[in-house]
């Protein structure tokens, strides 16, 4: 993990991606944001890039492969696993079955339900970024 690397967000709702980026900028987080509307493009980027992403935020409900399928793809790829990029689910949906599956069948560092309003989402993202800025990590 490179704390200066790009923040990757996989979110099919363009408005949600724009809100996410606006909040990140308001929080004065300088990292580049790489946004993807679906998992195949995000996976291709992660496999091909020389960037060292800081963190991945992924929605659950996505066109094509959903977020859970995407995380399974990452976990099965030895090179991506070596990168040890923190992976968080960040979704409007957070049913208990998906949460259980994420924590028991794959490697995730968090599962967050998006806030109901802008300020709630901003507070949540502030907490997430503060945690990862302080956290020690194998790829730091």
C-alpha cells in the first residue's frame, strides 16, 4: 500500500462517484482518484498499473460482475494479493448475508453502508481515511 497512491472507487452511479470525489477533496486528501463504473475495467487497471493504490472502495451492486465477484477475482490473483491493497465495500446495500460472505469467504478490511446524507458520508469517509493514514501495512 502506498499512502500517496491513487484511491480506486468502483461505483456505477456517476452521481455517487462525483459525491465521493467532492468529499475526498473537501477532506483535503491529495491522492488521485481512479473511478470505474464496472469491475472488468477496474480489474484490468489493477493488473496493468505500476501505480501503488492507497485503497479500494467498491460498491456491491454493479453491472456485470458484482462487488463480491470482483473481490474474489482479486483474491485469486497472486500478483494482486501481493500488492495488499486495502479493500472496503462501500455500498447503499449492506445486507447481513453480503457482510457475512465478505468477512468469511474473502479478505476485506471493511464493509460500510453509505451514509443517508452528505454530512454522514463525509464523516464516515473522514474516519476511514484517518484510520488508513495511521495504519501500518506490509506494503507501506
